C-alpha cells in the first residue's frame, strides 16, 4: 500500500511519540511507524528526570497528570554519589523536600511501561496514525518528498518531511545523515533487574557508585516498584575498548565480590538476563537536519554525557522538531536551509548543558578528584546545596567543570 503524509515519524519511542503528540495537539496530522509491536521492552537505565513531566505538561497538562498516576513507576527524590574511596553523599533533587504530591523531580519506570504509556497517549489522538511491526529500511529522496518503504515493499510512504526518531541504531541517521558511532562519543552499557537488594534508600534515591574495579566506568542501582531495581554499568566505549572490559563480568564480580555490594546483594535474585545497549552522547555537535529531514533524540546523538540522561533531551528535541515541522508546513519549505533553524534551536537550548556535562564527564575520570569532592562535601552544607542545584542549573555545572573550582575549595579548607 502507498500512504501519503506531510510528516512521517520513524520510531514510536519517547522522541517519536512526543513529536507526534505535540503535532497532534497543534492540530497537525502525522504518520508514526515503528518496527516493534507495543508493549515492547527497551534496554535502558529506566531513570526519568523532571524534564519528562515538564515537556509533557507543555504539550497538555492532562498527559503529565496521567503519567503521575501511573502505578508502574517509583518516585525518586535524589541521587546518592559514592566515590571510589567509599565516601558518599546524598544529593536531593530539591533541597529540604517534603515528599509532597508532584514534588519529585525524577522517577524510575521500566521502558516497557513508560513507552507503552506514550503509545497509548498517541492512540487517544485521531490526528496520529500509528503503524506497528514495520521497519522502514529504504529512504529515497525525490523532488516532491521522501519515498519510504520496508524491505519487502509491502509498506510504501510518501512524506514531505521525515523525522527520524528511531534510536541509537537508526538506519536513517547512518545512511542519510551520514552520522556514525564514534567510540569517543558513545557509552557502552549493560542492564540487569534484581529483587531483594538490601540498603536501598527509603526515598528511592538512585545510586551511582564509582567502584575501583569498575573505573573508568560506574555502577548504578535505580529502585523500581515492588522491591525491584535496575542495576547496571556504563563506560565510555573508547575506554572500554582500550581496557578490553567485559562489562557483564564486571557487574557480576561487583555483585559477588565487592565487600559492600556482596553484603547488599546476598539475598538478591537476578531477574531474567543481563542485556547490553549503547548511548550516543551529545559530547560532539552534529548536523541534525538536512533536505526534508530532522533527527531527534538518540537518533540525533543528544544523550547527556555526564548524567547519561537521554529521554528528557529526546523529548526537548521532539517538541522543537514539531515546532519546526509546523513552520515548514506553513511556509511549504522543507529545504535544508530552512530546517537549519531546528539545529540552532536545539543547540541554543541544550548546547550549554551538553558542553558543561562533557567537561564534567572528563573530570570524573580522575578518581582522586571525585574522592576529594566527596570528602569536602561531607561536612560542607553550602557545597551539598551546590551539588544539588547542578541537576537543574547549567551555571552550577559550569562551576563544577572548572579545575579552579576545586583549587578554591582546597584553599578554603
């Protein structure tokens, strides 16, 4: 069959779904195609920042309210950082939080549930046509639009504008935008689900541990509902290759032999398998648009290099892509020149944060520096509040990314 649409979105994950929802609430119809049939699992850390609710609220407050009522998520009130010297500090997303309804800036939710929630929201919108179980593999640019098709040619689409939102391994990103995976700007990650882990924080703080035997990577524990937790390791691909790291074995060794984790995991049980995935980082600026196309989310390599957050940035870029699509439709101009406004907007909004996070990512590679920061912050309320603010204040990250900041801390000490 041949379908015609002004906007075709490849991928129905958070980036694609958010783009479609924003277009729908603007009264613009679109076609969304995903190779999977939902609900489907997605290997991920499952952490969602306050950006998620913020972006959904800006589309329609009803969507954000329905997400807050979702029973499959766990509210999280902060982050626990533990350095290689075992010194740690709990940093709340909001100082002096009271655990009021709607107050948490983050939560943890398995992607099988979160992504399916967004798909259900799309199904509420008559302006969105969703096709599941079809993988678009052919992308042919013609004078009047893109001709898209699956490998068998059973689905053919003519689109004025293509929005690629089909993730880290997007064929469109690779074949059309000519963007390839670069080990220096890519994180290799593995994820497992465990039940019965001891010592979880009562306020569901997500945990980041910079264990000696895991460096230059980090070990995480993200609490989920019903006593379950997402456990994993992330490491820059360039460093993982250099170290010839077996991340799966590193995770098992940490759980079984690290003196602290061994005690916490003594009654824990692995649920299912240990699975790997990749995170395309926004540590390098890339061209996010071209003749009749836009790249959003992971397909545009927009993951935060320091926090590893991808979903919030994906949803930010998605709403910007929807705004650009609306402008292009109104002007009947889908040229590469016109679409460059999208790149400018993405990097205006997300660029400073990505730049600061890239600098922080590089500093974290020095264990002595992180050890020092934990020692100094343990008895310094002002520094603790500063660290708390870094999650939502780019200017704070700018301070933390400066080597002079740590020198001044030492001198004051």
